C-alpha cells in the first residue's frame, strides 16, 4: 500500500500525467467535387489527397494519465497557468 501522507501530515495524492501524442488526429475531407453523380463522389472520397489531418480535440483518460494532442495540451497548460494550478499536472511529450 502506498503511504499518501507527507512529512507534515498532509495527505498527498498522485497527480495524473498528461501525455501528448501528435498522431492523435482525424482525417477531414476539405475538397469536394462539383458533381452530382454518386460514382464520382465515391471516387473522390477514396483519394487521400482530398483529406487533411486535423488535431483531435478530445482528451482520453487511460489509467492515471490523460492522452491528448499537443495543441490540446498547450491550451490546457495555458488555462492552468492562468488559474495558478500549473504545478499540479506534469505534461510529458512522447
């Protein structure tokens, strides 16, 4: 069992870590054909050149860690510094 008491008798809880993963992104189609035929639309949807990688703005909780895209981690870090809680969560880059 882990002793959660510090030297001054105050309970200390382990802080969750924030792990940044740059591969957390989703593909969004940004180029669309000006055509009515469904066959042409399907062909355009299959091409990877018509898609862009957009950062996934979700935060996933895995065990005692949060996994998110670096853009989300930077926004979270900025919000924590504004509120004065920056020392609470260590942010790890992978």
